[in-house]
C-alpha cells in the first residue's frame, strides 16, 4: 500500500503514525516509511550514528581529606632553634649522645663563673677608732664561643660544671671591744669539658675581706675571675684578679682585658674593671664621717660587689657612711649594679645577667652608728645570677648594748647558656 505524506518543517503528518498524530525526525540520509497494511508505519533501517556531543561541565570539587599527623622536630632539623640556661643547681650538665644536644645546627655557648661573697662588717662598743665595712666580692668571668652541631657530636661526651656563688660572711658582733667581721668565700669556677678534657674555663670571683674594728686596717675586695683562673680572695690585704694578666690589687686597683680586675685596697678604693673577666671587689670604707663606700669593678662578665659602709666610735648617731654601689654589667642594654644601702640600710641586689652580659654586683651595706644601744648595720646586696659579686656588710658602732656588723651579700651563681640556631649542618 502506498501512503502519501507531506513534509512540513521536518514533521510527517498522518492520521496515525504508531498511534501518534505527530512524529518528529532528524536525519541527513534518506528515510523510508513502509506501511504494514494496517494502521501504522514502521521505520526503515537507522542511518549512521551522529557526531559525539560536547564534553559536559566539570563536576564540583570533592571534600578535602583529613589532615595528616604532625611530626615534631629532631635536634638536627633545620629551621628549629632553642635556648637553655643552667645554674649551679643544675650542675653537672651532661650531653652523652647526639639526642641530648638541644635543637639547632649552630650553637653559641656562654659560660659564667660565679661571684664571690662579700665580707662581713666590723662591730664596736667600747674601743675608739674607725670601724671598717666589709670588702666586696669579686665577680666571675664570662667566656663565649661558637660550635656547629657536627663539632659537638664529635666531642661527646660533654660535661659542664657550673660554679656556686660564694657565701657572704657574717658581720662581727660585740658588747665590748672592737671585733672584725668574717671574710667572704670565693665563687666557684665554671668549666666546659669534651671527652673528659677541659676546653673552656670562666674563673670565679674571690671573696671580700671582713671589716676591721677599731682601726683603719684594710678590708680589701676580692679579685675578679679570669679566663684561665679564679680571682684571689682577700683576708685583709690587696689581691689580684685571675689570669691571664689579671689586674693587680691596690689603690688604684688594676684593670684587665681577659683576666679579672684587681680588688680595691685601702680606704674605700673601687675595684678594678675588666672587659671579659670579672670586676674586682671594692674595699670597705674606713671614713670617719659620712663618706660613702665605693663601687665594685664593672665588666661584660659579672660586676663586682660594692664596699660596705663604715662607722666610728664618736658616739654620734650620724657618724656612719652608706655602702658602695655594685659593679655594672657593661654592654648593649647593660645596667648599673645594685645601689649601696644608706646608713644602717641594706644594699640592693644586683640584676641577673642574660645572653648579652653577666650579673651585676650587689651594693654594699650601710654602716650604722648610734649614740646609745648598739644596732645591726646594713647587709650587703647579693650579686646577680651570672657571676655578680656580693656587697660588703656595713660596720656598726654603739655606746652600749650589742653592736652587730652587717652580713656580706652572697655571690651570684655561675651559669651556662647554650643557644641553638637554624642553618645548614
């Protein structure tokens, strides 16, 4: 059967085509419709497949995965740094294996000797004459050097011994004749050893002498520590700073570069300065009036203790002197030592040191003189941590009762600081 059709905009119209009145088509080839003799049309063979369609749009970004676990740095990891500071309470510090070494690949080492203790002040009730304040303690030296991590590993085991600050001495106590104060003790050396062999030393400061009662006898300051040895402690007379080329004790006290400053000796003589060693302690004041004690020597290492103030047996309540100022810690952002105490007052402690400079010296204690019952004179200030010397104690005079000289200040502890820095090994 032949069916007729007409083409209208690509649409074949017929009463019914497979049950539909309308059928759309699209083909680039000939399409033949064949009647089945009944009521519908069926199509002939399909033409070739059309061209592939355009690529679809990109899908949405997937959910971010979970974060991995953090892995801590090892000691040798580049980019990590550390700072560790140890005092005599931590001594002995030991690095046995490479894992004991703090983080970092390059290290700055800072080693401070301990400060010496100040001498105790004299006391007097019945003896005429000047009563001398105690001498200031010498300061500890400072040693600074650099190593790489590889060098430290090659030197294992490493041990660091850190000096203990010298103890300030007690002042004399009497209800009668003049009495002499006790001598301060020396500060300990600090040392750094590799494989049981000492490589570096920062000498401790010497102790100051006790104040003499009833005379103008000397109460010299302790010598400052040097790079090779400790400063000498005084039991009365002048003492030198530690080697190399430590300053001589005396009036004036000698100075040094790598050794310690000399202890002051005489009537209120300042301690000698040093560049890298410890400053020397000041001698106690022997002045009969209100002339103050003098300052301890200064250094980039520890500052030394100031001398203790004097008193006399004139029976005058104002016949006493203030203590001397502690030695300064020199250098960038450094500062002055502790202030000396006013008459009868204690000296101020020295500030602790840090990576840039050692501890400052403690101020000397003020002398005390009363027209009546005896009293206790000012205590010397403690030296700052990092090798500051202790201040000398003030002397005490009264007309009755008991007079007690001021106690000398304690020397500052030695220290070891290791700063680890990043960088290629």
